[in-house]
């Protein structure tokens, strides 16, 4: 089963800093039939398989999907409506 949240890590050129963004599962499925994940803006969209394989999806025209993206599963975010059990 796929995680509800992932951190996508984008590798830069040699010596360049890496960028990371957190994405959450959406109700959509990608072209491979796996869940689609998106950042809060909806600009970063990726299909992530149950083996954490990433396929970046274009969210608008003239986008070139990056290569070398790694998906790291994150723990589920706590439900803000849930009572605090401490």
C-alpha cells in the first residue's frame, strides 16, 4: 500500500543543492494506474508506484518533467481534529 505523503527530492547538477517538496495523495490515478500526489499549490504532481517509483506529471503547458526524482515516504500527518492523547 502506498503512503499518504512523500517527500520528493530533486537532484541538481553536480555540486548543486537539492530541492525537496512534500506531496500528498490525491484521489486521482496516473497513466500507470498508481496514485497521483501533489503539493499544496498543485504545480508539483507525481505518480508514485507501490515500489516508490516516481513519474512526474505536467500540471501545465510547456513543462519539462525533471528526471532523477526520489520519493521518500513520510509518516501520515496527524489529524488536527483528533483529540490530543497525552
